[in-house]
């Protein structure tokens, strides 16, 4: 059975690399190449202009070429993962994989370069000769001590960052894990005894970094396959190992392990025995990082020392020391300021950023990616997970700041806060487009009631509101359930301490609420008994009553159930004083910007009057995002060429709009391709009043609007903000069950923006 599983996993890995096309990388053009004009600019004669600019000022290469965002991943294949010296060609899948991680986690472009050159000096010369092409170099999988030689030569001769990830990436993540492990254990770097196994590149670099963090040299005991590295030893020695030689007559790991506070293993399986663990200091810290099998199984270590703090290199145990926490983000910060090197201060800034992030509240995105794991700071959560989207903003900005403060940045940044916002925006795609709304919301404090307060997404959104906004969350739900789920999710918030709770099962306002609801609905067939039942069971109705009674400013509901079901209660309770649901507007964030779709939910078959109101409402809401509305009324008919039902409806809506003389661009009826392609529209209808690409598509029915919305989300990778319920004066918004925590936070901010900010 086990053999079959292994064979299946092996074949799955091979298929992953082979299909649908071989390898894991491709090159894509970033500029259009559609006609002769594009060709003339991209190549001869236009390319000469960029060449001359760079010749006059080499620094402009970062403006006119990819150099400023291009990293070389270089290896000679002499120490590949746990496979050893398999050669340059066989290392290519690993180098491609490293390039993919750069792109995925930090949007850095890479070329993987495998070099058939075992001589470290010659290899260094080849790397140095590549400097004009790249903004930085990542050395990878080069055996020790050759890797030290290659890196030293390259760092001395090259004026761009050169970073051997096997050394420094591991050292940085170990430094972050050790920082937090010592905090939990109540120990300090300057006081601890370290015993390390493995005198290779990673092991030496980790020890060097721990010294920079405060560990005393005399408290470090380094062992390798030949035993303790001691003064006078000549077997298998190099200058890097010799720096840690102890003046001692002890010769083995078992002799030096007594009283060790930290075991650092970068060697092989079974090196550390349970008996040795039992002789370590109280609350021992064990970093058993050998892959695939650690120096000691964590369960075996805990059997001897139940309070041990343990990290490994494996993903199936807590605290995986994974270099991907470091290298994409340290390169991102270095590239963005044009750093000439990656110095110790930048590495320590990286350590501090990673460590601090683990101590903060876990990101909802990371929790979703690692569902079922405990992601609360403690012995089993020393460092954040690789899919924590905050790593980019926190770590890269810290690295960039350190580069500027130490004088190695050739393109220093003027505004670090704006830089961090830009980084966050590249990860949280809604961040940049939502910024004007966040800024408007900050001018007032509003109370937002969430109907489904027991949902973990709502709990995380409430926590984010308290951290990032001035708004006040109110949650409807059972206090014990909310408290249990908040604690399980690792959230610091607690009911009736950090936010108000409305308990449907037992709330002192129950009588006031059902009487209010009955007063609204008494002449619409709702008896007192029905009103009482609804106020015990229907959280959307409870939230609506709270807004009606001015105990909350806005309601957010819909994390489960049908949109139309929630909408009927919003209409019943809140549609008064001229307010009524006009339509649902969804913003879909695509690679080239946002596109708004309406009406996706409210009116299955809207009248021309309702279409007109949807257009007017969409224009108001688009302006909330700092955008100029360009609205296309979409139909199967195009500028009168078909006498279809939808065409007539949209033409009638256009007439109603014209009578109101709105102050924004709109036109119709037209096909979607004409709305999004100005050149096509110009050929079909040269006198169209709509200029440029439409950013709002209004459809003649929810079938079309919802279909386009879902297609853009599922096949074009669109990220939805919304749906925004228009026409209700921001008193209620109904989301959909697929919404994320970030989506709920965005909706809370939209709900928290005073109506005066958008007309």
C-alpha cells in the first residue's frame, strides 16, 4: 500500500512538471505587439532611444528595462536539496521552482541559470559577468565550502545584491524562530548555550546570524560528522568551521549537549536522541531542520521534554523553517530601493519583521490556507506561514528602510508609508482601489451590525475593523459560541469587551425589538406571535430593527442564505423615507483595473425606470472609489440594430437618463465588446457619447449581469468587492456566501462611509 502511494505521488509530481507544457516557467511580453507601430517602438528604430538613455546614465536601466525587477537564480548543482551533487542540468527543476516562488510571493521576475562549472572561482567569474542583466543574484545549491568562495568574490566585485539563500535565507528564518522561541521560554540570546550539528553553509550562516543577535561565541558548540569542532582539529576543516572551534577535551555531541538551551540541527536523521534531550536545559528549544527526516522526531522529543519548543524543516509539523518566508521579500525590498548589497542590517530587519508578524493576529488568508492548524502565537506557532499575505508589506518595507538607513540604496524612497501601501496593494488587490473609501470612512465613527456574528469570517472582519478603522462592530449571535470560535481562530477579541453582542436567545432588548418589528409589519399580516418568533430566530431582521431604531448605522448580512431572502427583510424594515433598493453593484478587480457590473441581484427583469436608477446609483458609487464613471447600457441589441426586448428596454432607459441630464458619460444600448473596445465602438457608431473604455456595465436583467460577474470571477481571476446595495442610503448591504474576510472588511468600510461622501 505504501509503495503504491509513493509511486502515485512520484507520478503526480512528474505529471505536474510535464503537463500541460513542460517546465514551470514562461516569458510573456509586458507591452503590446499588435501592429507595425508597436514593432517600431519595441525594436528598431525606437529601441535605440532607450539604449542611448542607458548609455548616458546606467541608472536609467531600471526605468527602461526589466533589470530593476529581475533576479538570476544560479546554481552549479553541486548540493541540490537532499540529493547532493546531481549536476547542473538535473538541478534545473529546483531552480525553476525557486523562480516560481519569487514570482508568486513577491512578483519578482527570474531567469534560472544552471552552470556546468565545479570550480568556485570560475563560477564566480561567470556570475560576475552577468551583472548587466540582473538587479540581483540568488545563489543556490552550491556545496560548501565552495559557496563561501563564490559569494565572497561576487559580493566584492558586483554592485548588485548577491545572496546565497541556502546560507542567509535559512539563517534569517532561524533567527526569527529563535527570537520568538526565546521570548516564549523566557530566555535571552546572550545567556543561552547552543549546540549545533552540521558544519555546512546553512549551519555556519545560522550560527553567524545568532552571534549578531547577541549569542556569545564561547557559548556555541559546533559538531559535525567527525564530532566536536575543536582547536587543533585538522580533519574536514575550513576557515568557517574553525571560527567556532572550542578549546575543549570533549569530542562528541553527547558530551556537549548537557545544559544546552538550543539545539540547532542541520545534519541528518537520528543525530539527537531522546536521552540527549533529557540532559538539555529546562524548556529546551530544538530546531531539528534536516530534510526529509529531522534529527529527532518531535513526538520523541516531547516524550522526554513535554515543554520543548520544536521546529523542523517539514510542513507536516508545526514551525516549518521555510526559506520562502524570507528570500522573496528581502529581494523585493532590496530591488525597490536599488540596493547595491544585502547587508546585516537588512537581514536583521527581515528577522524582526518575520518574528513580529507571528506575534500579531493571524491573517484570515493564512488561516484559510492552513485550515485546521493552530495559528496563535506560541510554542507551536513561532513564525508565520508562507501564505500570510502581510509578509510582503511588513518584511519588504523593513528591508527597504534598513537599506536606506545604511546608505546602500541608490533609489531611496520618499514615502515609506505609501511604499508599504503599494506592497499591500499588490497582495490585497482591493487595497489600492479601496484606499479612498478607507480615507472617507476615517472621518466618522459608525456602528456596523453583522447579522451572522458567529461566522469566523465575520469575527476576523470585526477584529480587522478594530485594528484598521474607527468603526465599531456589533455582532448578532450567541456569546459562548462567538467566544469559543474567536479563541479557536487565535483572535484576541472577546464578546462584550471589544465589541457589543446581541444574543437572539436572551437579550434585554428583545421586547423592544419585537414590538418595533410588529409596529412596522402589523398591517402586512405579521401578528405579535410571528414578530416574537422572528426576533428570536431571524438575525437579518434583528439587525434591520437595530438600524431602524438608530442603535446601529448599517447592517451587513448574507454570509449564508439567498440574497433575495435577506433583501425582503431589508425592504420590509428599512425601505422608507424615500429609500428603496435600486440595484446591486459588484466591482470586479481585474489585472488591468476594476470593472463594475449591475444589477447583479435585486431586479430579475428591471423596468426602464429601474435601469435608469441603477445607472444613476452606479455613477454615485463609482465616484466613491475616486474613479470617473463611464457607463455602458448593455444588450444583445447594438445602437438599435435589433428590435429585441432588452434593446427596447435599454433605449427607453437611455431616454429617461437623457431627460435627467446627468454629469457623467453613458451610452447604449451596445454589446459588451463594444463597451470595452473603443476602436470597435468607433467603427460601429462613431458618434457615441461614451469615450474610452467603459468601467461600468449595466445589463437588462440579473441573468446577464450575474453571469458576467461570475465568469469574470472564476475564469478571469477577478476579485469581487460587493455587491453594494444601492439606494438604501448605506443603511444595509447584502453580501454573498462566497465572500472572504477581506471582502467583509471592505464592505464594512463601504457601510461605514457617511452618505455625504458620495452624494
